[in-house]
């Protein structure tokens, strides 16, 4: 349950509680690290919310750019592993998805 101050702050930004869920769980959603039920709920909201759709598109673009840079730069494995560790330490699980992309 969301607290009243958090709800009013979201409303002031024009965002709903469903938007907050997308913002909170988008990386896990993109990394396919959430349950199918949660993924369906987020996908349904993203399909109907222009703000969340734009945010998802931006994050997908970021992942594609990271994958492209990874290929282009061909960084040493030790550097990639350190980067992955740092990203995960910051709460970003996106490296797993980027590392799986060709």
C-alpha cells in the first residue's frame, strides 16, 4: 500500500499508483526477472499509459546502446565483470540482459 504523501506526490506529477509500480519494477520487467503475472500487469499498464510507454522505450534504447557499445568496444572480460558488479551494486540488473544480447 502506498502512503498518502507518496500518492499525492505522484498525483502532482500526473502519475498513478500503477505508474509507480512500473517505475519501481521496470528494470526487473525488462530483465525478465519478475513473475509472469506481474509482467502481464506491467505490460497492460505500459500499453495504456503514454508516460510509462515512453519511459520503457527510453530504457530499452539504453539497453540496446549498451549492447552495441559492448560489441563495438570489445572490452576485456575483467572490465566487463567489474562493470557488471558495479551496476548490480547500484541495483541495476540490466547487465545480465545486455550480456545475453548478440
